[in-house]
């Protein structure tokens, strides 16, 4: 399929290019010292990603440790409450550790092992990436430092406890807004001092090349599985697929399986409290081109052109930019990016819990809310939602701030 001069038959060979760009987005905007580290990771990844031994080991881990493939669930009662459109969920909440994050963390940690590194460093917002990397580090016998904003540490106490139980060192970040952006700042600073003995395992499809590509590749298992499963279940492709987007790793993984198909694709950002700057984290909806954390993409900026303060009820989505591949897919029109606010998100959180017995992560609830909104207007058809994580981590926060509905 060719879409706006992009040939999706060869898309994964063509994008990113050798310099890490998806069109004009991506690249490596770091100092020379970190450029050398990124080059080392790139060469190692390209060396082993085609290795029979590496691929076989990762497949074994997926099956024996992660519990893949994760299933697709038909959300029949939710669907019937909305009309005739049938909604399905790809159950990444059933992936070991409770979210899609382990898909790339096991790959990154295995890469670190192959490179002879002794330690992994990462940032986390909602804590799912931190838990996943702590899990991977324990599995492979690696040291693990997780940088997390003080605000998110308070919101996501269960995941902080899980990281510590798994043996990770959780480093509290207190400067600025003390959320995800500041955690990334701190992790990059630490990595610049320790890169010879460790690897920075970025938690999404962002950062300098090769991470947007590498994380997408590791996450593509979601879309590959989902496409085959949906065809087996129904005999056809879904009319639309939906995933939440912060940095965008779960979305990139799901989208990868369907980019070359006649399927409508939607990435959903957090509108938060509303469209005023500082009240949301919808960078693709309201942002402009800019460079931060080593890559060029679409970002939210303050009056000085610096990364703007952002907000979301979901700690995993409150980031002032998005992965460069998402910026590219929006630019060429292959994916539509839209928004869902906090109230719609919490409503979806409770609806899915009450009607299907599935408590979703607040992040995933953005995608569920959008699918519910679509179902009321489509008339007929099917929607596949990526249920990127489970809501255990969010229950205390939701009850404290929204009560039991």
C-alpha cells in the first residue's frame, strides 16, 4: 500500500533512515560523548537483531516468562451498551508485570547482556516501565537504577514498592514539576556519567536514535499478534484500531501490525483538564516542531520555546513531546491523533471495570474512552483497542480523587 508517497510494503526497511529520521523527525541530538554511546548501541542492535541465537532467546523469553501471546477479548457487554459496533481489546494487561512495557525491556536488557553491560538505567512515569525494567534486570542479573519524579512516586506507590522488591534502586527526582520529563532529564544525566558500564533503556519510542526504532521493533510483537488473532477470531480485519499515546510505545507496537492494511488508525493523547497550556499533555494536537531529550519531534513549548509544563491524570502520558515516528505518521496522514479528557477517561475506567471485569490502567482508559465515543457514531463495524496495562497501580489514586462510582 502506498500512502502519500510512502510505500508501506517496505516501510520498516525505509524508516527510520540510516541517520535515525522518520522524514524530518528523529535523529541524534546529543553531545559527542553520548553520540559515541548511541553509535555503540546502534551497531550492537543491528549486529544481533538478525542473530538466530538472539531471536531464539527472545522468543523463548516471550513464551516461557512473559506469557505471550496475550489474548484478544471481545468486550461484548460494553459493546452492547453503546450500540452495534463491536469493541475488542488486545490484553497487554495480561503480559507479565501488567503492561506492554516488558516487551521492550526484556529486549533491551538482553541487548545489554550481549554488550557486556553490568547495569541498566531508566526513567519511569506511571511506574510500569520501571517495574518492567526491574523485572528484566532481576531476570538477567543486572543492576538497575530507576529515576522517577516525586509527584509520580506519590501517585504510583504500588509500583514503587514493586520496583524495590525486585531489587531496583528508585531515585527520586524533585526538581521542576517532578514528573516524567524531569525523570528523563535525570536519567540522561546519570547515563552520561556511566555509559561505559551501563545502558540507558528508554521507556518509549523516543530519545535519540536507535531507541525510537529499537523500542518499536520490540513492541511490534503486539501488532503482529493482534492482526493474526483478530483474523482468526472474526475472519476479517478490524475497521479501526486505537491506542493511547504519551511517548507512544504501546501505540507504535499495535500500529506496526496494521500500517499496510486498509484499517483506520487512531492515537489518543491526554486532553487532561482542557486545551489551556499546562492543563494537558497533547503534544501532537497542540505542539510544534522542536528538539528535546536528543530527538526532533512535535512538542509543547512555553513562551521561551522550552518544554512546557504538562498535566495528565495518567502519569505515563504526561510528557511534553511524542515519539518521532508518531509525528511522521501524523504528518503524512496515515494515523489520526485525537484527544480524550480526564473525565471521559475515568468514566471509561469504571465502565470497563463494571461491564467486563477488567480494571484498566488510566493510560489505557484514554483509548477505551475514545473507542466508546467512536462506537456511538459509527453505526456498525469493529474496533480493536490496545489495553496497554492493568489498573492495579491506579486504584488508590482514582478512589481518592474520584471516589467509587
